[in-house]
């Protein structure tokens, strides 16, 4: 009885997590840190902004991490990012 209760609770928590992550909108962008010139992929979809504030957004909204990775690679090859 106790194991089945724990199994049901774990299944419920997992399903809530999956529903929440499916509805979350991803807003990947490549940002460039001003001090170092290093580019990084950042997801603005969760509502927060990077800290510290000395960065510049290098790309438009990108729908997936893969698209952001390709954009970052293009920026690095063109010399606009150091890493």
C-alpha cells in the first residue's frame, strides 16, 4: 500500500512537470558579454534576465536550443564572438 501511494505521487509530480514544461514558451537568444566578448545561449522564456547586466543580445528570438547553437556557431565563425 505504501509503495503504491509513493508510486502514484511520483507519477503525479512527473506528469505536472511534463505539462508545465510543454506549455512553457522557449525564447532562446545568443547574448554577448561586454567585458569578455564571449557569446552564450540564454533562454529569456522563463522571465528573467542575465546577471550581470553588461551584455548585448546578438540574435532575434530562436525557437529551439539547436537553432540557437547554430546561430552561435555562425557568430563565432564570422568573428563576432570570441567563443
